């Protein structure tokens, strides 16, 4: 299973937190991190349009558009290739403050900093 953390960084400072988790195990799943979302939503984060319900776990056979749009030519790649591209690029776009990182710890350690 592949596991990624979805990170959000506030524009005006270095505050960063985990807002969700993206996993792949023959299907993709996305869910918000309840605590991270709660904190981030108070200081500027707005839910992704593709995932409006913060209590739901979303599932798909292919990478969700919200994240596929972060990979150049993603429509031409297999799911394993998309995973590798997310690992290489962290899904970073110059136009927003979201990054997709691998979860290096066995525990889902949360670092929220201070706001």
C-alpha cells in the first residue's frame, strides 16, 4: 500500500499541517485529517471541491482529479507511474500551497505547529 500525507501551508508564514491522507492499494482513497482540517479551516483552508464532506472517505479506481492535475500528462500514466511522479514532485504547483508527501513513519505523526 502507498500512503501520502496532504499538507497545507498558510501563505503568509511557515505554518503547515496535515489536512488529509491519500492512499493507494488497487484503489485510491482520500480522507481528511479531522484535527488538521479543523485547525487549517480556521486560518484559511477551504475544502477541495471534489471532496466537500470532511467526514467521508472517498474512493476511486483512478487518481482523483484534484491530485492528478498535479502531475504533467497524468492521463497517459498508469497508476503506479502516477505514484512515482507524486513521490518525485510532491505534487507541488506554483499556484497554491498544497503538497503531497510520503508518510515516512509507521505512525501517522501529526505536526501542526502553532498558529
